[in-house]
C-alpha cells in the first residue's frame, strides 16, 4: 500500500505513481534511460473532489485509491515530492483499470 502523500488533487484530477516494469535485456543490448518510453502503468495514490455536472452534482470517480491503471502516455503533469515522482492527471487521461 502506498504511503500518505501531502498532495490533494483538485476537481477531476487523479494523483498516480508510475509502476516501473522490470527491465529485460535481449541480445545483450542495453537501452539507456533517455531512450525508454514513459511507463503507462500506474497506481492511483489520491483522488480529487470530482467533476461537477451541469446541475451542480458531483460525478463519482470510476477509479479508487490503490487501483492499477493504464494512463495516457503524454497526459498530466509530473510532480516530484522528496525523491518520488508522481503524475497529476485528469480522470479522462486514465485509459483503463488493470484487474
């Protein structure tokens, strides 16, 4: 389980932490970090207050804290807190939940 983070997302934003995939080296070729694609698998750390509907009611989130999700590759904003990097993105930038 993730430790408590002092970042509270606002509105329909979600705070996620990338889940690093295990690196497999095939054929002895080592790919430098700068050439690797950004991970798209993440864990939901915190949720905002939710998006407001036209009638003023709040639409509930489809994800919950602790869910493993697939995110849009270039969506959101990177946030660094201490030595950990998080991504703050809109719920629309979450493409799916990994079951």
